[in-house]
C-alpha cells in the first residue's frame, strides 16, 4: 500500500499526529515542550497492522517535525525501533 497521498493531520487539540487509512485512524500521541516534541505512544488499529502504516506515520511525523524546527524525544517504543531501522532520522532527535 502507498501512503504518499495520505496527508498527515496534526490534531493539536488532542496532541495527536493522525493518519486515516481505509477509514481507520492511526495516531502518535505527543507533547510539545519548548523546542522539543515528546513522542509518547503510537497506535495503529488491528485492521491495519502489518501494512506499514506505523512506519509511514512516523516518517510523515518526522518530516513535519523537522519542517517546524523541533527536536524529537522518542519515548514511544515503536519510534525507538523506527530510529534503529532509519538512522538517517537521528538528525531530528534531541
């Protein structure tokens, strides 16, 4: 499945980066403190698991975070695994 055409939504009211895929909402829960953004929890519905949704979500979130000049504090276990697989993104880590 291709995720390039699916837009990342920054739902600031509830501190979530969201991706809607096939009517299902995946999200990363975050908190912003100063110039740092703490990525707390990533959640993908069971219906979408194993399709690369979480990876696309984190990748899009990092692109957005970098564009805002923020630095990531990866508290989420999935985000930590993503960073091990994609060391090029260490440039956004606080």
